[in-house]
């Protein structure tokens, strides 16, 4: 007589529910710059909470330089960082805030 033909049952994979998965997501980095015009008419951006500084002769050049310095500092694409700009009028204590 031959041996009985027995099949081993395959293990069943149980999926964890999404609610039980640990969330290791960090809040996206955020940086705020004080933007002002110096005495020579150059636009300057100085980090408020981080020691970052850049400048540009035009608004577009300033924004490009801000993006570059943010990528170097945080080591991620600037699109993954919340960038806040706090514009200060020359000779005035009032400020206007924007995000780029």
C-alpha cells in the first residue's frame, strides 16, 4: 500500500488594518524668512528661526535663491518645505506675510 497523499496547508497571510499601522510621518519642515530691501536696493531674505540668509537683485532671483538655500539646509526638494515670507516695508515696522 502506498502512502496517503496529504497536502500541507499553505499559511494564510493576515493583513494588518491600516488603523493599526504605526505612523512615522513627520510634519513637513517649515521655514520663515524676513524679506526686506537693503540700502542698495537689493532684496534680502533672513531666516527667522534658522540661520539662513540669501539675497537677489530681483524678486524672481531672490525666490530662486531661497529655494536653493532651503534645499541645501533641509536636504529635501524645496517643494517639500513650507516656506513663509514676511515682507517688511523699508522704514516701516508693518509687515506682510506670503508663502512661496
